[in-house]
C-alpha cells in the first residue's frame, strides 16, 4: 500500500511515517500543509491519504477542504481524516459523495496502533472507518425534519455501528442480539430511508452516510 500523509505536527507526522513503515506500508509523501499535499496528490495518486483537519495556512479546516479537493482530482481516492474535533461543514461533502473509501477518526480516541492500521486498511479497500463520537455528533446536529427521525432507538444504534464499518456479525455481538435481528433492522432502516436494500460490502454504509450528511 502507498500512502501520503498531511500533518503539521512534526512529531506526529514522523511518528505516523515510522508506524506505517514498520507495518510494511510505503509512505510516498509526508507534508505539513494543504498546498504541498495537493501538489503531491496531483503528481502521484496514492492508495490512500491520511490528512489532519487543521493544516496551514489558516489552521482551521484546510486539511479537510484539501481532502475534498483531492477526491475531485482522483474520484474515489481513499481518505482517512484525523482530527481533534468534529468539523461537519466539509465532512458532509467528504462523507456524502458516494465514492467510497472514507474515514474520520478523533486523535484522542485512536489509542491503539492495531485499530488505526485496521481503519486505514479498511478505508484503502473502499470501506469506512468512522469514530463513534463523530457519528454521534453528526446525528445530533441534524435538522429537526431529517429522515432519521423515523428510525427507532435500536435502528439508530445499528446505523451508527454500520457507519463505523462493522459487519452484521460484529453488530450482533455488540448489541447482544442475533444475526437475524440485525438483518431485520437493516432492512427496516433502508426501507424507512427509501434506500435500495443492498447490504453487500461497504455500499450500504456509504448510502447511509449520505443520509447522515444530507
């Protein structure tokens, strides 16, 4: 796997380079600002990118905006966003474009190397890796007339776990229910949201993410 990193904190950036290299992942570029990141992405399409939300020059959402632009340059480019907070303006555009391969993790909650690597590989394969807190905040910030209002509390729990990228078996284990029950909840979610009942692979998660950020 070939990965690009955009992180302004030198210590964290070098730490990520070392971590990925040790895991057998090639880091083809590691930059500290959005402009250099976009230059690198334009010149060479990697298998995935890891981008911090806050990058120079403004240290606000430059990294997230750059990630959206990068996916415009290379549609479907897998992007794993790292952040200290949930920025939902451009996150909605990033997560809801339907192209696949997206992740959003909060730095303070990425405490285990294995979890981070698993998230990166999942995103690179076209799946999703959403931090539970990100999902929670996006759900809370929705408008009062959002389509998720028709879901039951249990269906919202299933939806959140789907958005994190878990399969039916894992969801069943987390909620202590049967696989059949999870299957039934997912069918109900798609029916209520007017989505095609396609439960194969990451497509179901991407479809739901589009609704989370509509």
